[in-house]
């Protein structure tokens, strides 16, 4: 398990990511993303291209390298930035146990 745990002080970086999911990220946001992308937890969400530049599916990476990605039924994206934001929210929920949208509302 990673030593760094996400908490309320990281909400500023969540706001930063949701405002601009791609491109330059501040060092604080990069630390959050490194934690979210780390190797020490069971479920990693990924995007699976269904139609180039048009449709993506939500997938879960297998724990065992080389195994098939599990596609999450009923989750289809047509906007890449919205997909990135949704995965960020899902990872936040998995790592903190808190709904990111509610955390951001209560912190405002």
C-alpha cells in the first residue's frame, strides 16, 4: 500500500484536474495522479477504444498481467475529457471512500 493517502487537502488538485484533465499538471496534482495510477490496488479503471476518436468504454485492468480487460457494462463515453473526469471520480471514490462531487460541494 502506498504511504501517500488522498484526503481533503487534495480537493484543490481534484478541482484542477476536473477543470483541465489533459496537459500540464501541477506537482500536487501529479502526486495525486501517481497515487491513483499506482500498482498497489485491485481495480484500475481504463478507457477501451470502441470507435477511434468517437466512443470509449469503461474497463477494469486485471490484476494479473496478460489477462483480459473487463468491460463495465452500460458505460459508454462519446467525449474523451468527460471520460477522463469520470475515471478520476471513480478512482477518488475507490481510494477515499468518498464521492468526489459531494466532497467538493461540502468544501465550497
